[in-house]
C-alpha cells in the first residue's frame, strides 16, 4: 500500500509539473523569431545549353523526394551565407540534348534526376558548401524585382514604399511572417503594382533585417501597433483605401489591426497561409509529434505559466480567428497551400466556413507554407485582380491582361 501511495504521489507530482515544464517550452517554440534553417544538399551540377548551343548557365541537381521538388521557382543561399541565387522550376528527367557537359556528381551522392537551372546569381558558394537553404524568397530588395522604391522610417523602423504609376490613392500594406523580413512579401507585390496601387512594406520589432531585434514574438499581441502606425503613415501620404496583405503570423497581426482600429479606409485583407487560430496550430504540431489528443488540446492553455519577464500575457480568446466570432466583417480573401505543414489548410477551411459572407478561400495545390505564389503565380495574379475589381477598386489592368502575360 505504501508503494502504491508513493507511486500515486509521484504520478500526481508529474501531472502537476507538466504545465510548468510544457508551458514555457511551447511558448518558446511558438514565439521563436529566429530564421528557419532548412539546409538541402546539392547532389550534382553542370552546364546546360539552349537551342542555339550557347551556354545558358549552371544547373543544380537535388533529391527528387525533398523540398527541392516543390513546384515553381525558389531561391537558395549557401550554408555559409552569401548572396541569394534564384532557381528555375524543377525539371524531372531533363532531355539529353540540354546537357552541355556531363554532370558533376558529389562523392557518395548519386544523381537523382531533379534539376533546377540557376536563373540569377553566382552559385559558386553553394557548390563549394554542397548544400544551402531553400526558400520562396526571390529577391532581397524591391530593386531585385525591378521596382522603384523609397526607403522610409515609420516609428523608427525601416519600411519600403513602392509608389504607384497612377493616382496612388489605393495603398497595399504587406506584412511578413514570423522569422522573416519584408523581402518575404516582394513576390506578391507585382499584381498590385500592375493595378496601379502603391505598396508599403513595413518592418516590425522581430523583423530579421533589424539589428538588435527581440528573439521572441508576441504573436501579434504587441506587433499590431507597428502595423497600425504603417496604416496611419499611408493615410498621411494620401491613401484613401487600404488593402492589407498578411503572410502567416502577418495575417494574425493584420486581423488584430482590423479588430483594434476599425475604420472606413480598409477595403479588404488578403491572408496568405494565415496563422490565425494559434491554439489549433499548436495542437496540430503536438499531435504530429505523438502527443495524445486530450493533452495536445489542453497544453496551449499553459503558455502563460512561468512566462519570461517582460513578456505579455497571451490571451487566446481575445485573438482574432481563435473564437471564430471576433473577426471583423472585412472583405477577406485567403490563399492557402494544400500541403502546408506549418498551418494546416483545414483551419482556413473552417475559418472561411464560419464567415461565408466576407471570406473566400483559394487553395493552391501542392503548395507548402507561404509558397502559394511560387507554386502558381498566374493563379495568384488573376485571383488578386478579380478580387480587387470585386471590391470596386479601380485598376490599370484587367484579368485578361494577366492571362495574356502568362
């Protein structure tokens, strides 16, 4: 009996200690604002020729079962750093006629048949390292995309303004996600630029390109004030109608701005791979890690236990998208990839079903987290154009213009 009591007390103590151990760990993982390190090995490389037998550059070969097989263009940075190189879409089994030289295969890493051509940048450092970090970013500044832009300061934080060719009274505020920077949003700007809108890409406190930035996000609880400052800046510069574009955590931040500062200037919100229902996101990751369902649903409530000094209380029930009832009735379009492993697409389906009058969802087949544009840029552009027309916003181009440009 004494042994039974001791075991019972030990079990009770373990249960009691679980929140003290799990809460800080879950909070640390969910709020980590560090850059992701997803290193992918390069299996081989060589030179390819065009139809005129002119050297058209370098190709890299990758494992066809890995992230390199993601549809569309991607970028790569060497494991040791250096410049970003842009890679063309993946090609399986390239024709023999395109092989200018025999492929060089790294020792112990046989050629596996998935190839990407280097479209921009020098791959020498990637080849020296033999591996690098793949991402959906296709440039580091607006100049990489051919945009004119201004460097400005909003509340002491850097921002880019990409002025419109036309009147410029419609502004689009692009908000990047967790562990990222303004460059994440540059892919999605061109559709709005073609419509004649001004784009504003602000930073907020955990943006990767800021020196001395905090390492922990507040999941929008505090960051929304910096995006609200961007909204006020746009209005002061002549904006009459504003569209928000929020990527991942940026969607949570945008939703918070809409909730805290409602106003007639907001025309709509585009949410990309939106991280809105944070308890459900955390639960999904815990379940994937093998946590029992009852514990996975309960553990997100422990994030405020033993929170670090100076960190705010995160009240899930006050966050837009969690209760499904607090999201403002703002015209909203959601882009979400069907293969998103970070924020399950099912959460966007549920969210859209709860707000049928104001929210529409477009799914991008095969796209991973925040890689919707990369997987189908024509679908992105056409959907943005049609949506902006449905909002009654004047634009320079029609849907047909994008179709012809494909």
